[in-house]
């Protein structure tokens, strides 16, 4: 695998990790949480993230990137991770980047998807269910794990403020 492909795949693993942290343990109402009219819900965001990753994958294989949103949030999250896995497998094969480049993938669909992972984390806080903060520099990002099941935080913060500014303790 080329160094560019290794870096891209590691980025995808970081995306899988951060997305998993943002949606795991969310309240049942979270997928439909909407902060304002016209703003995507978490379910809609993950559907869009699936489309963004499918767009990147479409540079390497025939793929219809227009698809309906899955009925359940968990099914949409799994589809997102399925697309990550497929794209990771393509990167393992040192694909032909004609029509795109590693830099274009990073600046376009990869960065877009990571931005949305951050939005999911922010929406968790706004929905009064913040994810515990952690030091992502120390996170156990495993390049071959693009699934929704990720490692526990290596360096979680022991205390953080909830959505109302009250101190919360790490369990």
C-alpha cells in the first residue's frame, strides 16, 4: 500500500471512530433531533455521510450514489460503515486514481464526512446527551477497523460540563 493510501485509510479509520463515538449510546430520540427547521437531523446527516463516502467510492467502482435513506438510524449507520469498509478495501489494492487524486479525496469527501461527524457530536450535546470528551491524539485508531464497533477511549477526560454547564463525572 502506498503512503498516500495508508494515510487515507487511517483518516477513514479516524472517521469511523469519531462517528461511532458520536452515535453510540445516544438516546432513542436522537436520530430525529432537529435544532431548527431546515437543519438536518442526525439520521439525515448519517444518510448524507453515506452519500459522501459513496461518492468517493464511485471513483473506483460503478456505484449509484443516489439512494433512499434507511428507515432505521442503526441501519443507516451500518450502511455508512459498510461504505467505509468498501472504500478501505479499495485503498488496500493501490487503485488507479485517474479522475481524482488522494489530495482531492482528502479535501473533498473525506473532509466533508469528518465535518459531519463533528456535527453529530455537537448535536449530541445540544440534545442534552453529550459524548464524554477524550484526547483523540491518544485514541486507539485501528486502520483495519472501519466498523461501528470501536475501542474504548484510551485517554478520556474524567470530568466535563454537560449541556447545562454542570460538571459530569466519567463513570
